[in-house]
C-alpha cells in the first residue's frame, strides 16, 4: 500500500549527484508530494529505507517536478533529478526499479530510477511522444516508448 502525504517543508540543501552527474550542493524543492518506499522493510521507519520522493518546486509552474532518491539510512540523497514537467502520468515500482512518466502539454518524459548497492542511478530520462507499455516480471521491467521522431524503442532493466 502506498500512502500519499502532502505538506510543505523548508527548502534544504544536500550534497549529492544530480541527474547530470555533477556532485555538489543541490536545492531540494520545498513541497513533498509523495514518498515511495522501494522494497519496504516492515521493521524500519520510512526515513531509514530506500525511497524516492516526488517534490514540487513551484506549484502551478512548468518545470517544477523533482525526484529525490535516498539510500537506506542516508542523511543526504544519492540522486536528485529535475524535470520540466508538472504532472505524474504513470508510476510503476517493481523490485528496485521505479518507472515514472511525467508530463506537460505536448509530450511526456519517461524516467527510470534503479536502486543498487551504494545508491540510486538514473537509468533513463527520455522525452517521448508516448509511453506505450510497461511490462513487469519477477526479474525484469520492460519499458517501450515512442520518441518524438516516432521511432519506437524498448528498454529492459533487471530487478535487483
């Protein structure tokens, strides 16, 4: 079961790797929209688990969604991803793989975050015409997209 919490936090600065691979201070957006615990362990509080937060930087402004990934027990995020989108269209979690489709008016962005030993990594961030299909099995997640040029690709991620 996923619980959705909505409240405002004071902006924070963290040292982490951004979606562009540069380490340095990154400002986390102030509004926490939801927290998704990846491979939840029932004997630990949420703050001590692998998790992905979806944050809003400026409600109602294009380019305001931010993904923040935390490793279990960490005081700083291992990944911060900025998007130019303002809504979550689709979300799938299978094992340690999170697929999120974010959107705005004329196109969508597909993001895949994979939690591995040592932190989260951004496996895919692709602007697409459509997210055609997400297929899951016990050992893989398969994502099929149609790009802006109408070319179709399929990406496969193991579920560690």
